[in-house]
């Protein structure tokens, strides 16, 4: 009888070495809606960016142990022009590090892991998860181009294994 571990190496899927999902450019997925995505998303954990210093990375989440991260995005809090940078490190390997162009749009979304779509202004955004396994650590860092407080909301989804 075959077992799943014969096909995937016994410890789960191989760890990614890069997130090549085409999202290093800014995506404004809520252009047809004035409601921020994260206000009505029940599938994603959200935190405010807190106090940031222009251009300096700030740790949003740091975990030790094994798990899977399946979604990560930053959403602009207001119409102030700023860039967003997200950096993701799995098991000591940077798999995503990108900075957007400046935008001055409320609820503009920058997705690093996973995807978003919205079919109508009255419909909530649809979150698509992209599982990425880690064995020993996950670090999510954020920076923007301004020294400010809560200029973005960071949304992520992970679970320990």
C-alpha cells in the first residue's frame, strides 16, 4: 500500500525558495469598492502596522516551529501617498521582498502570498490561499515610506503543524 509520505518526502511539501506570484507590483483590488477588504474578512488575521519609521522594516510576526503560511497582504489605511514593503522569511530564506510604487488610494491592497478577487462592488473580496510550509521559522516584516502610526493593515493566515 502506498503512503503519502512516499510522494512528498515524509515532512510535507518542499519548502519554497521564492514566492514568484507576480505580486511585486501594486494591486488595487478594491477599486470598485469603498469598503476595506479586511473589515469584513473572517478568514484572515489582521493587525495594524503600528508606529513605523520611513523605510525601516518592522517585524509584524515572528514564529518558531513548523507551520504553513497561506496568505499575506498589506492594505492602505487612508488616501495618504505611501509605498508599502513586505518581506517574508521562511526557515532563514527570504522568499519575498518587494516594495510597491507610491499610491494614494484608500484600501489599495499589496498581496505577497495568495490572491484576491472581487466580482462586484457589493460583494466581499474572495481570498485565495497559497500554502507555503516552513519547518523552523516564519518572519513577516513591513515598512512604508512614511514615519507614521497605523498607515496600513497587515492581513495574514498561518497555522502551526
